[in-house]
C-alpha cells in the first residue's frame, strides 16, 4: 500500500516521519514524502496513495486541516494526522475531512492501520488511533511505550535524500533514545508522561551498538562532516554515555549534542571532549532564579549554569546558550538580566526565543490562571517563537525587539554597556536601522553557525 507524507518545508531531516517510513517499508509498504512548497496535487494524482499523512504542531494545525479538505475534494484517500497537536487535542478527529488521528508513538499503530486497510479489515479498534467512520468517532487508548528501541528499523533516510539541501548538508541528525524525566512547565513532556502513565518506562535508550551501527551506515552512504544528536538531554545516563563516548571514537567525526547544566560535571565534559564532541546546546532560559525554578520548574541554580559554561570553555567545547524572554512574571529588566548572564557565560552563540503559551502545557495553564492571557485563539498562534508575544506584559514591543538584538549584543557587549541596546529596541520602526540589522545579523548568524559546528551550513 502507498502512504504519502505531506509536511512543511524543512531544513533538517524530519526524523519522526523518517522513523514511521522505516517501519512501513519494513512491513512491505511504499512511502513517499512531499512538502507544501511542491506540487503535491500532481503527486497525489500520479502516485495515487491510499493514505495521506500529516504531522502537525499547534500553530500549523489549521493550515493542514484546510489543505486536507482541499485535497479531499479532488482525491480519494484516508487522511491521517499525527504529531504533537494530534496527541494533545482530542477534538482534532471531529474536524471535517479528518479520518484518523494518531496519539503518541505511531510506530506500531501506523503499521497496524496500513496492514488492516490493505486487507480491507476493520480499523475502528487500533490502540493509539482515534478513527472516524461514517460520521461516528471511535476513540482508543494508547498502547504501551516501545521499550526495545533496537527493535525498530533505522529512520528511512532515502525518503528525504532526494532533496539536495538535505543530502548535501554536512550535518546528519540522530536520536539515541526517547523520553525526558524532567517536568519543565513550558514543555509537553509532563503531559505526555500522563498520557502514558502506567504504560512503560518514561525514558528509554537505544543500545550503543545499535546507534553506532546507524551512524556508520549514514556516514558511509551520505556526505557527513558532523553528527548531531537531537535528544533533549544526551548526558542523562552517565554509564550509557561512557560506553557511547568510548565507541564513538570509531567514527572519526565531530558531534554535537544537548546537555543540561545541573548534570554537567568535569568527568562528563572530559568524556565528551575525548570522544570528539565539538559543541553542545545548553539552556539557561532566564537569569531570574524564581522564574526559572518556581515558574518554569527547571530546578537548577544560576551557579550551576555558570559552572557548566566554565567547564565547557575550559575543555574548549563550543556551546549555544538557549534562553527565553517575555516570560510570565518577567519584565524587560529581567530579560536584560538574562542577556547579562549570557555575557558572563560567553557562549559561542546566544539563542533566544519569545515565550509562547503552548496549549496543554502547565505554563499555559499558569498563564491563564494568573491573567497573562485571555481568549487565546490557538488557530492564530504563530508557528515560530521569534516574532511576537501573546502575553499581557509591560514593554511588549521592546521585549519583542530585544529578541532580534539579543545574540548580537551578547557577542558584542559594548552595545549593552554603551547604552546602544536601549536605543535599538526603542526605535523598532526605523526602516534604515531595520535594513542595516537584517544585513548585519544574517552575516553574524552565518558566522556563528560556522563557529558552532565547524562547517559552513547551506
């Protein structure tokens, strides 16, 4: 049976879709992928897929529902929606044109769905799927989490390597495990854990042998200069990490991963460096201890953040510092303090987003209960977190424009100490300044990407 995935344009491999494609191909089915930037109507007309599948997030969910209805008016297929929005918004199945919604891990559920459709069997009772048939909705529970990740096929790289920008990208992406043990209030992980309560281990790891095998296969088949591990916190299990770092020496390529400040110690940093870790992501989020720990539930001190950054600099591992501004309970003054913390930490690149109260998270609930948002329409929420704040906060425009200047000022602190930063964020509509900013910042960002990964990104 043929399954076509439709997704927005992407600049790194969509590992979730690739994993599902790998499972389907292993089961004997045919898959393909096309983006909304391409002629997807001609593709459906020519290829005639039985299922058209979409991975949706809050922010682009409405766009994909509308796209699906447009395609449904012209072609005959079963529509399947998955992804974060599908997992947490059970009413998605009620939308016109939506036939099946996948909640949580779809690896086994999508294969069972396609197998049954291929055999003309009933699909109403498949765990992890909500199904609508003849106007009637059938809701099912989730199955247990997949514990043996080695039992899954490798993500299907072929489905995306037809795109030269992906094939020729010097960075290739991997995941070593699934799940996160932390309950940061702005993240979906806490609610995701509740969906799967009593259904298996929250955090699971692939064996080092299995991961190394995939890395070698990808590096030998496709041009690669850096391997990037997308796991939320790559250093969670120190014993697993020790084995990985020893085995990774066989690869002879640098790698990038994500670390958590309060887990970083000198032993871990030494292991990473000796294994050829070139750079990492590390999150401060905010300089305000109360907001970081009581509102965001990060459970880490400013001293731990500073110490982790000090160790990374000591062992010459480059790092991107992740931050959020426009937080509930925050202020422009507190956001400036976050900028000052970054200046002290001296990251290779100071990345910053504007907080978004994503639905279903504990922090979204907190924002509602404390009057930071009202009548929030998630059909209009942005698909990125760089442009605007949805909260009722003072100096909102200045906070939004601080996002634009944050990284540049951290890199060139004299702009803060000279008072120029306040000048810049106070005149956001000065066209000449904005044109200068766009040109300078793009060159700056390209330079920082090169510094962070050691390769020129396309």
